[in-house]
């Protein structure tokens, strides 16, 4: 066991972004209910993910992490899960083809319910209420009784996560992910777009390859990699009482694993080295991530490496860079040089979403596709210049036909945002925009390899 660590030792530290529940007895009851539930994932699965991420760390694979900004109770359905699964599959195919290497797929699903907020309260028409912090804590409805933190929402979040995982496992291993069905993965509203047409051509190339392999006797009946895929889950471990309740000692190794997701990350607002979230994370064996904004220093990064990855394991720690298109050129190189000079094993992944959120002229929070791509492109260019590996990308996206981010070949304008702006939190790429970004990343990977 990690020195002085226990699943509840975080409670001795200051915890940021944890809601103040008015009914403490109900909070204890909810945590006890969750602690008695079955694990959502298994320790062996988390170990397998760490092995795959070790390849990313060595430059032998690429990390694709993406999904909803925040899952909701209201929008949950099998079709929505399937649509998000489809777009992750399509993006991974594009990136695999470009890099000629495996793509490790991690979904922001089956647990991505809690959201940190910059303010504890929200004001609308002179009424001030607690901020919406995700469906696991309170409701997005702007009503006093709905905005009060309710701990029993954790139980509902657990149940929905279990259902989502069941669906994901069925899609990944039940035949839906078979490469022979690649044309069926494209959404109807994407098929006639430029990105959709480009993907269709790629799919036809894969069809030709599969036909050749079949003529050689290599079929999905004999090779499971053709008919199945691996998909792991992740979320920001913000609500530590929930995470503690799902942290279990592995019967095989005797080590502690968080069983709410295969991978967890610490957000930009909660990554203080001597506070509760870092304390919780240092004792679990799962692969973990840390969001790194423009204000993080090289010394802080090394301190987090010391705390969270003291044995310098490959695949243990992912640094998720979210600096903004206008800041990354100035801020990132010094971090890379410091980590490289100290020989730290980390995965570098780009989150081009959170540093590029703006308020549109029509009042909607949005992100410009050109800014998103600018940050990704700069991320790759910096790593090439520094002789390090740009190992992944972390995107907020959906398989739905939403209008939340502007730009792209589809030409969404600020005036279009109101058409299908469905997010309760941050704006997401729609399926067409996500494919477009994937092809741009694929081209960048090819150029960097040449």
C-alpha cells in the first residue's frame, strides 16, 4: 500500500469543487449504497489499459479520448450511446490508417457526470441559485429545489453508468464493431458531407483489404481483432465520496483500484499537489490523467509526477494539455523540456477544447473549429521540434447532429448555434466536425512521420 494512503485519506485534506450537501445523513446513506454495488470495471481491465498506454508512452500507439462534455439523465438512451460509439470507431479507423499503429480508445462515458464550475452560484433575471455541477450532483433546471445538491443522484449515476457499460461492451464485442460493417457506422446526416465522403472512400479501401484477406483465409471468424474492439471508459474524478465508494482492493494483487472507470483524471481546478484529489489519486492503480492549463509551471508538473507516478511507470500518467490556441506556443515547450530532462515517463495528450471556449455574439458559449485545430496543430509541431511524441487527443464531441461549435466544412455560424444547441455544459463537436478534425490529425501524423 502507498505510504499512509487509504481510500478515505483524502478526507483529511482540503477538497475543492466538492458540493455542500444539506443532508449529511442522506449523503452517508448514498455512499453506503454505492459501496455495496458491484464494480463497474475490473482491475484486470485497468491493467490491460495501462499496458496499451505504455505503448503510447513509447510512441508505439496513439490515444483517442473523447465523448460528451457531461452525460445527463435526461438524454440517456441506447441510441445515443451507439451514436457516440460509432463516431469513436470512425475516428480510430482514420487515425489507425494514418499512423499505421494501434489507437487506444477511451470514451468519456459511463461516469462523466460531475462538472467543476468557476462560480458557486449562477444568476438569471436577478435570481441567484447554486451552479449546475452535473446530473450526479444537481439538476440543470433553474429552480431552487432542483439546484440543491442531492446525494441520491449518485445512485442514479451509478445505475446509468452500469447500463452504459453494458451497451458499450455489447457494441464492442457483439459484432457491431466488425470491420465488415464499417459503412454502417456513418450517421445519415454525415454521409453526404465532405468528411462523410472521405470516410466512405477510406471504408472502401478497408473493404478491399478485407476481401483480399478473406481470399487468403483470414476472416473475422478466425481473427477477433476484425470483429471486436477494445473500448475503455474514463471521467473526471471530481466527486470523491462517489469514487471512494467504488474503490476496491484487487484480490489478485492486493492493490487498490477505482472501479468506477478504467481511467480517471484530475481537472485543472483540482490538481493542487497537497489537496484531496491528488491524495486520492496517488493511491489507486488505474491509469490517470492530469489536466494542465496555461498557468501550470514546470515545477508543478514535476511535483505531480513525483506524487502520482513515483515509480515512473510507462502508461500510468497522461498530461492532458489544455492551454488555448493563443497560449500553447509560449507555455508548452518549457514543460516538455523539463519533463524530458528529468526522464519522466508521461503521455502527452492535447485537449484543444477547454482553452478555446468563447461567448458568441448571440450569447451562446461556443468554440471555433479553427481554434481547436490551431491548438492541435501547434501541439504536434512543438513536440516534433522538441523531439518528443505527441501521443493523443482529448475531445468533447457527440454523435448527434448538434450546432454547438462554429466553423468547419459544414459552415456553422454563430447565428446557427440556436438551431440544435443541446449541451447543458460545454459545446461539443458534432459527428461531422469530429471526423473533419480526425482527418486533419491523420494528415499531421503522416507529415510528422515522413
